[in-house]
């Protein structure tokens, strides 16, 4: 063995290194094509099962030569690099949302339920003309009765995302289980945790872990029977795992007033003041669920803004009288004008 042989081997190593990086580049070109096709077909960019299969196959083939942990680490970097451009756009998207909710009181609007492609497209278009940037809509509806309409599920979420993209809006929607979180993650710009799931601590941990990487905003609705301390502790399941972008949504609580009150719940407006004293998290109010009657929605929304709410979430529908769910508490998009004018005049 002499120095010439060492140099020859080094030259061979250099050649292999260049080949590896050329393969990386070629792989990314192919995955970019896959991602572009998925976007056109409204398919999720992430495919957790596919990534598991890639790792399993390579471990089966090479684990007798290479430590499986090392194989995992290499593939994690390769898979991350393959999604690099998409992730960068996603981070920018999240930054745009954070900027939006930091400027002045913001409005989230849209129907309780995505009923059809035509319905959500019409509502999104009307809201966009009013300057609303965050579109809400239920695809998965956790109803008290199993006989009630449960939502259009995956198809409804794709309709919602498509309508938002056509109208330069962000999507907020409720996820109710880990399957949706894994397979449909990139369809939501803000993930909503409904009041029924506020106490689902295992699910809160899963959401905290999933959003810790990109810090995608998470909105948690207060359960109608939760104390403020329980509400804040639910939020900490998210923040403790590394995502500080949690929005607290008050939506009315159940009290003795429901014995004879015309309102669906007791609007917990004073809680805005108390929460502002004890947390730096964004706090918004949902007057639609708190009141349960459209005639109270706008006045209560303005009251919430006056008390320091960072925003409001309202249910809007082009034809409330024909809505599949929550028609009584839904307002028409044009009824938002008074609220928008109030915010623009005062903030």
C-alpha cells in the first residue's frame, strides 16, 4: 500500500459522493413531480404510510449491513429534503397567518357544515369580497346523536381547501381523531379542537407533537362545562410540546340561565378580561354558539371586541333557513358589514 493507492481510493470516494448527491437531486426532481400531481388532484402532500413502507423495505434489505437506526436517520433527512420546497412554502403560509392575527381584531367566518362544493364556493367568494381571510367550515361533525349528519368528511375538507385557495383565504377546520391529523394535516392552515375534545388529553398530545415542527396555529374551544384553569391546561398540552401558536376560543358556558333563557349558552364575555390578565395566548369569541340566535350575534361580537377579544368566529351561510345544521345562529355574509366597519373604524 502506498500514497498513490490512497489517492486512487480517495478519487473513487469523491466519485461516489458526487453520484450520491446527483441521486439526491434526481430523487427530489421526481418527488417534486409527485407533489405537483397531488396538488392538482387535491391529495394530501404527506403520506405517512408510504414513508413507513420506504423505511421498512430498506431496513429489511440492508439491516444486516447497516444499523437500522442509522438507516432511519438517513431516510429522515432524505424525506425531509424531498419535501423542502413544500415545507418552506408551508412555513411562509403559517407566518402569514400569524401576521394576520397580530395586526388587529380578525374575523373567522364560514358555515357550520360544508354541505357541497357549490355551497362552500359561494360562501367563500362572498366572504372574500368583504375582505375576510380565514374561512371556517366543518367537514367532520362530532354530533351528540349518531343519527345526525356527520359531515362530508374527507371530501368536504377538500371542497373547503379548494374554495379557500380560489379566494386567497386560509382554512380553519376541526379534526376529531388521529387519522385525520395524519392524513389530512396540510388541508388545514389552522387546526381546530372542538369543545367536545378539549378534555381529550391523548389527542391534545398528538396535535401538540404534530404541530411542534411547523408551529401551525391550533384553536381550542372551551368546553361549556370547563373552568378557565382547565381551559388553560388543555392549551398547555400543545404549548409544552413546542408550539406557542395556540388560540383560545370562548363559545359560551352552561349555567342555570338555560332553564328559561332564549340563548343557547351563557356568553362568557367577562372571561376575556380574566384570560387577558393571566395568559399571552390569543383569545377570540364565538358569538354564534354562545348565543344560538342570529339576531344576537353581531352585537355580541362587537361587545367581545370591546372587551379585548383578539378576534371573533362566526357562522355564516348564504341561506340560513336551509342550512343542514345551526341555521338559526348563522348570519348571511353581508350582515358582517356592520362588524367589519366597526373594527376598521376603531382599530
